């Protein structure tokens, strides 16, 4: 099995934990880290670990984030000590400051490109994890299911709210499962990238994925474990809808059950509000 993740220096801690957890459950797995701006010591530390490949992706990105980071640094300093600061930074800040929003959108858009690059280095069976997503238990059960692309559907109350807003944010693209050949992964991801280029909206990377999967079967988002099929670039690709609560769980503040919640996603800077060691040891 192969795992791929990506992030900058702000995600160094959860990426290290992600590697540690993968090594615990799958010691022979290959782990790929796409460096979007890690500090040199973090890059070196990860590179020295067994079965890890760190890919310097900075040269592939043509978006200057330095000015945006300066803005973010000033705002973080201003919010320091405010007990709501992590919530503000994780949820509202990028939308209040268009430059930060553009920076975040650009980084999100790099995810499928990194997956595509990773595919050229492996022979199928790939799991994509956001830089803040960590295994809490083994995932062999899902990788043994009969599908090619597995995406995670939000809880039903969130889906209803998304549809009320008229958007396509019913999936969480922070964890994606590809128990299939490299050729099928490449065909799917290339189509995903093509769809992204057609959109001009917030979260266009996630929206493009949601629209693409939605074409695989009518009503595919009506329930968990629904199946669909896509014919892309000469390949028949079977897709499956998986529940976030089991395979991409992000409601950490409500408690964690490692038997039920196989992958923990500390999105919106939750890894700064929780001690990852305590969450994994006590759950």
C-alpha cells in the first residue's frame, strides 16, 4: 500500500504523526510527502525515515505566497491569546481576506497534481491523506472493497445544509482511497484536473471532484456505500461513497472511537487545539 500527503511548515507536526501511524499499521508501506514549504529540518527528518520519499514541490508551484504569509503572520500575532483564534483562522480568516482565500484555493488545487505525480512512482493501491489527516486504525477493510475510487460523504445534516446553499460541498476531499491500478488512478485524476479548469468558485478542487463523482450514478449521494461507474480515458472506473464518520472523521471535539473512526482529520487547525498523542492514546 502507498500513502501520499502534502503540506507546508504549518503541517509538519500532523504529517509526522501521520507517518508514525502509517508505520505502525503498515510498516512496509511507502509514504510520499509533497513539500509545499516545510522547514529544512522537517524535510530532512522526514527524508531520513524508512520508506519515505519527500518530493520538493515548491518549484512546481507558480504562486507567490510570501506576501500572503506576511499578512497571515500579522493577523496570527494580533489574535494570539484569543481563545477563538484557531476557529477564526481555520474557518473565517481566508474568506475575510481575499488574498488568503486565493492562496488557500491554489494550494487545494495542487492536491490532484501531487497525486498524479505520485502515481508515476508507484504500482497502484494509493491512499491520499490531507496533511492534517492521521490513521487511527488499520484501513485494510476499505482497501479490500470492490471499487477503484472511494470518496467520503459528509454526515447527512451537513449534506442538507450544503444543498440548501445550492453548492456541491457534500464530499470532504481530505481523504481519498484508490485500491486500483496506477492507470485507473491517472485516468481519474486527469479528468478531475480537467474539470477544475472549468470552474470559477470557492473550493473548486472539491467541487470538481463532487461533480465528477456525481455523474457516476443518479442519486449516488443519497446514502453511504452507494456505487457508481465512470468511463474515463478508456477505463471503466468504479466509485464508492464512504462515510466520513468512519473513514474521514473530523468531529474530534465530540470524542473519538478508534474502532469506528479509522481516519482522523484534524481539519481547520484542530491539531493545534488537541494533543494528537492524547487523542490517539486515549481513544
